[in-house]
C-alpha cells in the first residue's frame, strides 16, 4: 500500500512464526537434539563448554514462539548429551529422558537422566561398565524400559578371532525406567567399526522385536572386505538376530547419523540418513526401509556438488517427503547448515542454507511442526562465541 | 614614467567610480526641481524632466520617489494609465511600499489599493541537526530469554533542505521542497545470554532524500513573524550503514571463589543494511518557527517533528549473514524525526495589478471625511 500507517495490527508478526533465536549462557553452547511437545513447546538439548569447562549438557525448554521457559545445565563436567526423548508410559510418563556420554574416548560411559517438563532432574544413572561405551540415542520402549544404543569397546568374546583393526562393537542396552537394572539387549561383534544410531520396537512375525539402525563394516559374506554400509539389524527380546539388512554403494562408505520411524502419511517404514564417503567427496546418503524391514525401498546418495554430511531427518507432516539436515562444508572448511526438502523418491523440492562462510555453523536436529513449519536446531558460530540456535522456517524454508 | 602611469590609472578609476555619484546628485537635483514644479502646479513638464534620470538612475529609493511623484502627477493630469504604470514602477522599486493615508493624497491611496507586490513564490533553504526516535511496531528478540532487554538511544544527525513556497495569500502558503538528511539511532541489547552478560550495540546511519509537501500559516506583519505548518513527506532511503559492537561478557572465576565479569569485545566493520530496509517510506509532519525579516528577505528558525508511517524493516531480509555473525536482528519499527533548522527565505516580489481592487476601505474613508467636512 502506497499510503497508510504501519501499526501493530497492520504489520504481520511473521517473526513469531519464523525466526532465529539463540540460546546459551557463558561460553559456547551447541545444539544437538530437539523434541517438540504436543502443546508446541520445545525441548532443546545441547552442550555447554568454555575455557574452564570441557563440556556439560545444557537443556532448554521454550514455548512455541521460542521464548525460554527454563534452561539450565545438567549432568557433570566432561559430559556430552546426545539425545532427548519423551517418556510415553510408565511412572515417568510425560517426563523426558536424556542420554549423554560421560568422559571421552576410552573412558566414555553412558548416562541416562530423567527430567520433568519443568526442568527438574528426577533421577540419573551412569551405566555400569568395565570398558568404554558411547551412546547415540535412547528409545522408551512399550514395556516402560529405555533402550539405548551406540557402540562400545570391542568384546574379545564376541570378536573371535580378535583383529587389531577392531575399534568398536555395536551395542544396545535395556535400562529399566526406575534406573535400577541394566541388561544387554544386543551386542554385535564382527565389525571393525560402526554404531547403532537408533533402536525401534518392531512387530515382526507376531512378536516384538528390536531393529537397530546404524552402520557397520561387517562383511555381508566372507568374500567381501570390510566396508561401511548402512545396516539394520533386527533382534528378538533375547538379542538373537533374525534379520540383517545392509544398503549402500560398493566401493564407497556409508555412515549413518540418524534414523526415524516414518508415519503412514509418508508410506510407513523407517528412514535413515548419513554420509556417503568416496575418497575426499562427501554426500548425503539416505535409505528408506519398508515397514516390515524386508526391503530398502530407497538407498542413494544425494549429490549436491558440495561436501555434505548428513546429520538428521524428519518426516514432513503437511507435505510429501522428508526434511534432511546436513552440514555443508565450505572451501575454507567452515560448515553451514543445509536443509533440503525431498520427495518420497528422493528428488529435491527445495533447499536452503543457514550460516555464513566466516563461521563454522553446524546442524543438530530437525523437526517438522504440525502446522507445516520446520524447526532446525543447530550451532551458529557468532563473532565471539558459539550459540545453540533454533531456526524456524516456513514450509518452503524461508522466513 | 611609472609614476605617471599609476596616476593616470587612478584618475581613470576615479572617473568611472565617481560617475554614478555625480549622476545620483544630478538626478537628486532633477527630482527636487520636479517636486518644485509639482508644488507650483506645472505638471505637464514633469514626466519629460524626469525621463532621462529614470533611464539612467537605478537607485531604488530615488526611483520610488520619482515614480511616486509621477503617479501623483498623472492622477492630477487625469491620465489613469500613466498613473497606474508609474505606481507599478513604485512597487518595483520598493515592493513593500504602502502610501500613508494621513500624509499622501487620498487618490494615491485609492490607486495603491489596486496593486500589490506581494510574492507569489519564495525560495527557502535551511539546514540543521536532527534526532530520530524509533517507534517499535513489534519487538523481535535475537535471544530466547525473557530477561533480554532492548533500548533505543537518540543520536544526532543532520539535514539540508531547499524548496519553494507558493503564497495563496499573505498568510497561507503551500510548500514543496527537497531534503537530504542523515539520521542516526542506536540499538542496545542487554542481558543477552544471562543477567549482566552480553551486550550488543548497533549504531545505524541512514541517508535520505525526501520530498516534503506542507501547508503553512504565517503571521504577515512585524519584523518577527511566527508560523506553523502540517505536511506529508515521501522519503527514499539512499544508504543505510551500521556498526555493531559486541561485548561478550562471561563470568571469570578468580582465586578465592570470587567471580568477575570478563569481556571480550568485537567491533564490526561497516555493515550495509540497505537490503534490510524498505527503500520507500512516508511521514506526516508538524512544525513551526519564527521568521525574522531582514530587508526584503527572511531568516528563520524552524522545529519539525515527522512521524514515520511505514515499517522500516524489510522482513524478507530480517535474518541474514549479519544475524549469523553479529547477534543482531531488527525489530519492526517506524522512524520518526525531530529536526531543528536555521534557514533563509528569499521572496520573489511581483508588482502587479489586482484582479479585485481592495478599495472599499478607502471609499469608506473618503465618505467619512466628506461627512466630517459637511
């Protein structure tokens, strides 16, 4: 309009729906995972670090507009949170479970922490272990336990004969909701490297089984060598494997980063994202699995002409397809956050980037909101510090 | 030899510079003689007596008196065209001339009411400082915490304006101008990422070209003449540059368990905000001031407040590389402007015959005088 006065009623508050907001405290804060509650409030999980603190988990709850309801550090020093999920049943129904790695490398241990929706810590447990273990995610099970998965120091018993190249075993552990008992659900040997990124309960052949999504270099047959491939391993409640499905391109490596369950609106099943490594080239690699895990409907790399590292995925809610989140490496080795909307067949609808070449900006997690918007959690490298960033964009990736 | 040349040059200069003085004296004598002729009733020779000096003498005061004498002469000779032409020349010599009813003949006063020399247009120019208050439409935060505070601070800019006034009458005029202005404001974010923690200061400088249109009401008598006006302005943003300073203030542990705030600061280069702004904007304004009459021109002091009408922010570019590096995001806001100007007005006086002569008051006076004499 040529003439007229812009007032609060006449200027749409689009910034309330689409925005970038930073969260943090002293030092640097990275964003790693997001959980969107049914009321639209969001749980942002990350880690805080400074010159004096190596790393300590940092958790924020915001309203649907991104305003902080509460935020605080949790856990202990030299601890990195990796995943937060809603507890859907049991005594802690409605609360949150956070998994983190305490210590680094060969001293790493897994911690589960239960937090209520007001931010109060309820309970936590560092899983007892004789060797290092690293967690990637947690899944509340239908029988009120927690299933954690990741990788651990190679177990000589499960890796016979032992290999000097063996770096890790893929593991899945069951922890009671009361945090009083820990059992091994699955301990995979035979690979030199790999890890499970997510465990899902799957009803197969009339019984509840557990599908470990991740990657492994364990050869499919003895005639082929060790090469990283996306892997889905289905085990029963006793950890006995009943199915192994690998996907990837021969001669290249495919390393998984995250897996999701795909709703019926997107043809059911499971979707995994990771990185395809071909020499120095890096591309997003995706795989879509049928609901019964009998087949990988889609397994392909998505070449965008730049170095890409697949990080996270979310099923679209109002649109067809998926939102993929990746790190896009620039010529100066700094990264930007890359968000792409793909159709069910993997073709691109649109893509956008967040961040600048001057900063090392990294992707954390992506979530599709009920109204079609997309929430991206990441880390933005500001001029003087790194901060956890919540970026909410339109269903076409804009502000 | 050289001395003779210098003396020669001096004499030549003296001759040329003194010439007009001699002519002035001569014409003064001629005018005095014409006045004497007038007083003695020898009217027919006066135009011829003055004609030579009227062609040569450009002294405004002398020409006013000469043409006034001619006007009176032609009135007595019952030559109305000659009288009117002479009176027009009186006004050309002195646009503000008004006959004195108590001193000048009533027929001259009557004649004067048929003419005016009031300006149709005036040129004006002004310059001065300004400040730009920000009126926030929507508060947009870069930090998610409710404790984050924002404020705007006034900074002094400057402006220069020029334009023309069209005088509808002696009090009401319409004005059209063009203005270049530089405006500045400062936005500060406090308590970012915690109480007493990070501070982000953004100083934003705009340059504008504006086209102000206004209606003005002025006092028209006296040496000091107050006025007031209301108007509307179209503004085009030429440049918008910003500097951002970040005070990254973290708690630093000291020995003994005490803490202090340690700050690592960073100053941005000049950042181009032009794409983050709407190029075209509008404002309504109200203002006033006083004009000081100096000879036939004016000096003035003016105060104006302009209310910005449009959102300054291009919301499509609210989030960009600046957001990703410098921890800054624009509110939706309108930009007002309070300016003080000192200026100069040059009226273009135009002597002319009125379409509607203002002679009623003179006729009333004539009747009144007749009644008094009877």
